[in-house]
């Protein structure tokens, strides 16, 4: 999206960089002092993100009790910083909403950070994994293998066998072939594997930005095929039928649509129990609650979703079943900030550009990878939250591709080389979603901030580590 330089700019989504009055700052050696500045309202998504971090009325960004500038100085940039207090607060809010009968699971794929996973585990959150790498992260974070649930449509025989050796709690089965492999490998190991069938319901999940069900898909088992596989699983001595699982989409902003989709699974579960004469002791209702990622994004009504889920639980089995909800982005995104420093500024074709030391290869989601309509992420000038907007600027990273761009010609507080830019809501699908090998830059360091204490939780590699594991 190209930003207009006229009053029409007030009629399109935009990021915040302040609404204070007063003269604009000449932060660029005088080159910006004469440029027009305007007072623009703060984007509601940015305002909400800053409020979560305790910076709603601040002039400079803080993570926990520490200034973003201090973190950048101590640990360098680009940098990911996670706020432990926000992780705990998000967990508490979700658990209160969904009630005591629903177990909250952390989707490790959202951020396979050992520190983040351990923080959430300490707050009472279980874990869902989708690879052996994530299995090791979860175990190192203090989870017991018997409590883990293993998802994903492409589990190899090696992964299944290794997970069985570790005593994995439950496999979420996504095909008849996978079911047969688990039965065969469990029998060979002299074990009984717990399994839940992931159901591809015939209806799509409304309100989901990325839909993974309700159509032909590699995810899950079509509802019409489930009864036969339930019979097979129930009759297999090497399998223990745990229940059902559904996950039909992510970034769901319609709480009512989520609840209705969960209801459809519950209704089928009851019908299949009656028709097949078996019991399904566990139901995983999925997750994917929406979180603002781009300017203009809305919010998810957690209270409405929680009330709807509690009503479903009471109606379809209550404490006689295990109930699960799995969340990734909703728990962790608001707790994370991506910090990058301005390396160069320039004017080209009459337009301002700022080049950052962090980019697409370290935060692909912020560059709009995977989106249909590219919009700016939740950007702020880390030391000028209260500044007026200067001339529009294009913000991009250091990569040799035009795709490495966070925002094009957006109103922004004046930037000079050395200034710090922050991408809010970066605690999920940041580094883990990014093509980190492009240009062979070292990956960002990561820090966990708890109050006024910050500790490094992922070290920044050296440039020569680009040679690691390579052979001539």
C-alpha cells in the first residue's frame, strides 16, 4: 500500500508514531527540520500494544522495567526482547476466560524459544509440538513427554519412533497412513500409543485469516472418513484412542465463529460415540485466536470466546473429558518486541528512505510475507513515541531484494542514522518464520526481560558461523 501525502492519509490505515503537539525534532542533521510535520492519531492496534507493554503514555519504549535503548546498547541490534510479565499476564487472562476444565497448550512452533516455553510452562501452560526439535525444546523447558501432544501432517516414521521412545503423550493423527504407521511402530516397540484424530470439518472457520480446513487439505481427516478410522483405532491393540482434535485456521478475529466451529466438533463427537459405541475422553478444540499484526488490525473478544467455550464444555461432557485449547500467537506476540537500528537514510525520487540493520530474513511476518495485502506492521520510533509525524518514509532492511521492506511511505517521526525502530507484537512467528540464511547475516540475539532484569536467552552467532556444518 502506498501512503498518500495529502489529507487523504487520514482516511487510510497507518502506524503510530505519536500525537503530541509542538515543533518537530531535527534528528537528521538539519535535513528534516524544514519538512512538514503533521499530528496524526495513533493507530488503535499500536496503542493497544503499547498499553500491554505499559508504555501507553510514555515518550520512549520500555520492555519490562528497561528502556529499549538500554537493551539495544547492551545486547546489540537487531534484537528480540520478550517481557516475561506479559507472558504470564496473557496466560492468566486466557485461563480465566476458558475456565478450569480446559487445559491451555502452548504451540511451540509459534516461538521455539527455550526461555519463552519455560516461562509459559511455569505459568501452567502445557505444550503442543510439531517436530523432534520442538520435542527437545519442550523437554528442556521442563515438560514431561507424557503430557505433550505431537501435531503435524508429515510426521516421518523416524519422528514417530523417536517420539515413542521418549514416551510422547499423544499423537494428533492426520491421515489413515499415519494411523497405520503409528500402530505398526508402537507394536514393534511393545508400546500402546495414544492417538487423537484431527478432524477436517466440512465447514470453514469463518473469520480466520489463514484457513486450514473445510476444503481439500493435507491437514486432518475429512469428517466423512473419521468413523471408519475411529473403528480401526479402537480395535488396534497397539493404539489407545484418546479423542479428537480440530484446527481449521489461525488469526481468527471472530470469537463467535470460533465457538460455533468448536460446537460442530462437539456435536460430531457425541454422534460418533453413540453410533460407534465408544468413548472419546479428550477433545482438543484448537485455537488460533487473532492478534493484531498490521496497522488497522482489530482485536479478538477473549471474554466472548471463553464464555462460549465454557458453555460447550458444560454441555458436552464437562469434567468427564479432557479439554484443550492450543494457542501460540495470542499468548506470545504481545510480549515480544523486535528492535532494529537505522543504518542509512537517503532521499530517492523525492522520497525518504531509512535502511535498518534488521529485515525480512529476521522478521518475515513484519515484511508481510504470506499476506495477500501488504500493510505496515506495528512500528514505532523507540525514543520518540510522542513525536509528531515528519515527511513519509519507507522503512526497509539490508537485504538485496525489494521484498525486504516493512513499510512504504508512512508518516513517521523524523529518523536519523543510529535511531532505534521497534516492531511491536513480535513475540510469535518472528525469527522462527523467517529465511534466516539469506545474505548470511548472524541471527538476532534474544533477551528475556523480567522486571528490571534482562538476560540473554539466545546468543547472537558470529559472522563466521555461516560456515557451520558446511563442507567444501
